């Protein structure tokens, strides 16, 4: 009985002594290791799809501009700075009159604009942008970008302007070259 009483009185003392002990703080930082990036299994596609049609007043009538951008597997593959491969885009530009008749209908690829870019820089770039910009001097102006297929590299492109006059004649100019000329004039 004395032994039982001794252990009963000793138990709270031992528990109290061990619970008051200072815990040693660890200075180790434990984090989860990030997952390894997945390897690309095949070529990816850049942004594709139809740009919402836009109707403008031009040459005394209404014209509807439709732009459709689609990845084309028959075109040469392009790549970003990391070596990821992409299908290049093919863009169809269609302009119709208010009566539904076709004024302009043409398809473009990056190859159509290679003469306006520095091929040593743009050899792996594609047709990343094609949008209606404005109407100026009686011409429809479209902003075009030949650039890196990586959407995060939004400053890696060559800006071009495609203009269409009232007869359907097309001309292309480099916006970079125009900026250089205007700087020389000042």
C-alpha cells in the first residue's frame, strides 16, 4: 500500500517536472519541394480563335472586318527562348460590304512578313498578332506582330502595319523602321 501511495504521489511530480522543461526550438525551415516542370509532350498552340467582327464606316458604306487566327500544323514549327515548340498561326482577314459581298479576303502566315523583319532574330518566331487598328488617310490599318510564341514574352515581337486602300491594294511597313526615321528627323 505504501508503494502504491508512493507512486501515486510521485507520478504528478514527474509529470510536472517533464512538462516544465524548455522545448528546444528548431531553426530548420521545412518547405515542400516544387514539382519538376513537366516536359512538353508535343508542339503547343499559340492564342487562336476569331476576333469579334467589327463594322466600320468607310468609303460611304459600312464594312465588316472579320479576323480568324488558327494554328496550322502544316507550317514550320516555331519555338520560344526555352526551346518549347509551337504550331505557327495562319490568319484569315475578310472584309465584306454591307450587302454581304466580299471586298477583301486573304490568308496570311508569318512567311508573308519575313522581308520586313530581321531574320536572324525572328527565324523561330511566328505570326502572334493581327488586329484592326484604325482608319487613316482613307486606308484600313492593321497591327501585326511577328514574335515569340511565349505569351509571357509580350515585348519580344516586331510590330508591322498592313494597310489596305479603297481598291484593295495592300502595303506593309515596319513600325520600328518608321520610329527610327522619325527620330532621325528630329
